[in-house]
C-alpha cells in the first residue's frame, strides 16, 4: 500500500483498498493517472487481504475526463481501455466514489466499476460532443445499457451534466452518500457488497434496456428529426447517434469497434480541433497579463442602470438573477414602466418552461427599484449607463454621475461603438470608467466585451471580469476603438456585403453563403431582425442608400413585414422583387459592372475581410490574443463553434491563402481596404495566428 506514483495512492481501510487520484485541477486522465490507476487496481486485485476496491479522487472533482492537452499527440501507454478492462475484469468488486463532475473518460471509468456511489452535489456527463467528439472509451456502449437509449442519446448529444439525484433515478449511480462523507460511505457500500455477496455487475453484460429499443429504428429517426436544426453543421452529434445505434444493433465488442472508428474519424477532423481550440480559448480569455489574479477587487452589492430600453432591462436582469439589487433610472415614467414591464414579461416567459416559478419572478422583481432621479444611484457600487448612443447625452450623464455616485464605485457604459476615452473626460475619476458592452438580448447573450479605457484601473478591470463570470457571462477584455472587437469586425464584413450588392449579388445570395457556412443568419436577415431604421431620421432621409429607400417605403424589417426580404404572417422570409429592383437601380447608377458572384467569392470576401480586420485589431493590441477574437465572435455573433472562430478558421484555410485571395480581389474590396502587415508577415513566415505568443 502507499503511493503508486505522484498522482495515485493506494491505501487500505481494513479489507477495502482505497485507490485515490490526486491530479489537480480536475484529475484528468493523464498518462500518469492512467498508469497509476492500472497499477493500483492490479496491486489490489493481487493482494489477498483486499476484498473490494474503492476508486475515489482528491480535490474538487472526480475524474473530469481524458486529458485534453494530450489530444493530437502520440498516445502514451497504458490506454484508457486497458485501465477499464482491468477494473471491469476485476474479480473483486470495484466501487466508484463520485463527487464534483464525473465527465467523459471519468464517467466511462466509473461505468467500468461494478457499482457507483455519489454525493448529491455530484454531476455525471459525457460532454465529448462539446469537443466535437464522442465518448471514445466505451461510453456510447455502456451508458445506454444503464440508462436506456433515449436518455443516452440525450446525454451524449447535449453533453449535459446530470445531477446525482437524476443519475440515481436513471440507474447511473447506485447510492447517494451524505455530503462530506463520501469516502466512508463508499467503503461501507463496498463492505456491504462483499458481505451480501452481490454480483460483479459488469455494465457491458447488461442488455435489457437495449432490447427495449431493438427493432425500433423510429427512436433514432425521431431523435434526428427533432434535433436537425440544433445539430445543423455539426458532425459529432450524428456520430454519437450512430455509435448508440451500434450499441443496440451489435454485440458489445462490435459496438465498441464502431465507437472507436467513429471516434478516430472525429479526432482527426477540423471540427474537433476547432472545438478543442474553443475549449481552451474560453479559459484563456479570462487571463489578463498585466492584471494578476490577486489584484484587489471592489465588492459589488448594488447596481445602478441608466436607461430601461432594449439593453437596460436585460442588463439589469443579469444582476437580479444573482440576487444583487438594482436601481434603474429613466427620464419618463412611461419609459420606466415599459422597461420594467418587459423585464417582468421576460421572467414570466421563463415560468412557462419551468425554469422559474412565479415566486422566483416576484423575488427577482422585488430587487428592482425604478426611479426618475439619478440621485438615487449615490450608493451604488457599480453604475451601468445604457442611454441613447449619443456622445453628448452620455457625457452629460457621466458628468452628473461623477458628482452623485460615491467614491470607489465603477462607472460603466454599454456603448456599442463610442470612444470611451472621450466619455471619461466628463468625469474627475477616469480610472473608474470602463466599457461593459453587453449584447442584445442582454439577459440571454453570453458575451460581454469589457472595454479598457486609457485610465481604467486594474482593480476596476479585475472586478468587471470577475463580475461577468458571476453573472454567467464570458468576458473578453478589449481596447477602445470604433466598434471595439466584435462590431468592428462586423463592420468589415458589412462593407464587403454592401459592396457586392452593387456588383450583382442580392441580399439573399449573400445571406445564403453566410448561413450555409454555419452562422444562424446572414447580414441582411440580421438587419431586418434588428430593424433597418436604427439611426434612421425620416426628416433627413434622401434616398441616398438602399437602407434609406427601404425605410422610406416603410420596409423597416420584420417589424413592418418587409425589409430586404418580404415576410409572411409567420415571419418567414422570402426574396423581394421590390428590394431587387431598388438594388438594381442603385447598382446601375453606381456604374459598376454587374456579374454573377459565386458563393465562394461571397464567403471569401466577407470572411477574409473579417480575418484581416482581426489581424489589425491584434496589431493595435485592441485584443490580447487571437483566440479572444474567436471567443467574441462565437459568443456574440453566432460564428459556428465547429469552425473555431475567425482567427482559428484563418489558420485552417492557411494565412498565405487568405493573403493571396485578398490580393486577387484587390480593388473590389474597396479603395480604403488594406491588408494587415501582421497578416502578411505571419503568412510570409508560414506561421498561424495560433503561433502568436
Ligand atoms: N483535460 C485537461 N485539462 C482540463 C480538462 C481536461 N479534461 N478539464 C479542465 N481542464 C483544465 C482547464 O483547461 C483549466 O485549466 C482547469 O482545468 C480548470 O478548468 C476518452 C475523449 C471539469 C466542469 O469535456 O467541463 O474524456 O485554464 O476553468 O469551471 O471519451 O473544466 O486553469 O490552465 O473549466 O471548475 C471530456 C472538460 C474530455 C470536461 C470544471 N471532459 N472540463 O470546470 O474549471 S474528452 C470534458 C470541464 C474525453 C473520452 C474523451 C470543466 C469542469 P487552466 P475550468 P471549472
Ligand atoms: P434604447 O433606445 O432602446 O433605450 C435607451 C433608453 O435610455 C430609453 O428608454 C431612454 O428613455 C433612456 N434614456 C435616454 N437618456 C436618458 C437619461 N439621460 N437618463 C435616463 N434614461 C435615459 O437603446 P438601447 O438599444 O437599449 O441602447 C442603449 C445603449 O446600449 C446604446 O449606447 C447602444 O449603442 C448600446 N447597445 C445597444 C445594443 C442593441 O442591440 N440595441 C447592443 C449593445 C449596446
């Protein structure tokens, strides 16, 4: 007994061997962990004094999966399957003791144990699909044998973490242990198994739940049909379904072989590489090189929001959701009532899905104080301004806030594009000013661009990043420039999209190319959804742009039943002959030669212009790292995660190819278009954005 290796220890509790893994932060199945568990199990099996084995982990969680950092590298023995076979083939009962999150390979190891005990706060899941993969160590064959085909399909294609109570009900775990008493309970459970001569239940031998689904292919067809929209563009969900189909239709070992083949195909593909990139990118994005973790933060116990319009209400909900009281300020009572009414309606909608009860809704609404007096914000720890996108109005608001709000509070703006350094000149404490750029609808969209102004203090930055995590957002720290990161890159794409309208393309051609690439919708459908009249002033409208002409004809988007597209009652869009004629007239007046533009060209001009703008953003240090740009576009603009984000995608295309195509398109890209020197240099050096340190 004793240390098997630096991360695995074997101890004895009477006749029960306790094999514990200690490999922070998440006990991932690194080579050492695999080797340690295998050696420990073999030692315990060989020890006559041992009657049963408990597998448990130290630290915050049970094994949270294979070690993702080892992917793409040559596999070091032992393989996970070797470890699993040793456990499942043991002649002595092996009990998994689960706390935290038993995920991926971690749950697969637990499924090879003969019994599983968990604390109520534990969660189990096979989230490989989120990495563009499938459970590659028997999970697709063993899980349906325990929980049935329907639940297994749901778990492996959603990657959801199932809580211990539900896992017990589903047969995934056998007993719940009191919180804090897992080790003792698991040992007692193992002792009971021995005393009661319970069988060595090998999941691989169980078939009853599979038999229930045999000869019912409609289960799979129905599942595919029901999730077609959600799985659009992804490979992994379909592969997971095929692996479970194999579990139903084949022997365990033949099913395992199918699983292995499908796993290898996904592992070798770009989608999984992209989704693994995003996994680490969404963890790296929180790290700000010059703002260390120990930077002091400001306690945020009360929040003030100015403006209860489209954004103000949604932003406020994020804080009510974590129990922080909000004071929301408007100029007029009806605007305030309307804003608070929208908030209540949004919460009430969540009661329909059962996510909230009416009691929850009332509790959250009680955290809201509506007022027309800015003075009421004096004691707020954080104030977020979400008034009209107008510099003078914002500076006026900040000037008044500076005189009202207590020292030490954070003064934030939700501006989409205005110069925050400019806004900060309106106060005597510019170090307290920061941008918190939420995305609409702010209570739903996961992304926040935290915008660092010239004088923003490190403590204000650290507090804002930490707060974003607390309200369940993903935050990227960006610098001040027009449109910051997300909207600036969006603008680069719009320029190309609008230019191609003058060359013969139609909005629906461009939207189709972007949609087929994997985004939820193209730029013109998006404009129709947001409304073509944002910033449009009827009195000043002179039919000088396609958008103006559309607005003048009351084609302001979905809300008027027509915009770039025509909409039916169900808001289904169809190409519009009216818009087509308006565009043809404009194009003819532009004198530009008209031609058929291929989907490939549309895509390249739109996406490569975005990539180029991303490179300029990196040159100007507006973003800390290329993967932050990927995180922004995936979480704020619907860029498909299986393409990794604009900068990762550029690396898959090859930067020299991107430069070559941009050079080929040359003047078509616009007279002000220039190729980023950084992009050129990386291409010339045969490097990728991922190589940038
Ligand atoms: N491998 C390597 N590193 C990992 C890791 C893993 N599986 N999981 C987390 N980390 C690192 C992470 O990068 C971060 O590092 C630190 O741990 C804390 O993570 C054969 C093929 C477990 C719920 O997909 O979902 O098994 O940034 O910030 O918020 O079938 O991490 O500090 O340097 O996320 O408390 C399947 C992935 C793998 C689970 C904890 N497993 N992890 O969340 O901390 S594929 C997963 C998570 C597989 C088999 C297949 C979460 C978590 P750093 P964190 P957290
Ligand atoms: P909105 O017009 O829907 O709401 C603005 C609200 O601010 C109005 O209700 C108005 O009455 C109120 N207001 C104006 N001046 C005020 C003052 N001095 N004191 C108190 N209230 C005042 O606008 P919105 O879409 O919510 O945008 C607000 C800000 O958020 C803008 O800076 C915008 O650029 C930014 N933003 C908007 C979006 C979006 O998609 N709408 C997304 C991100 C950021």
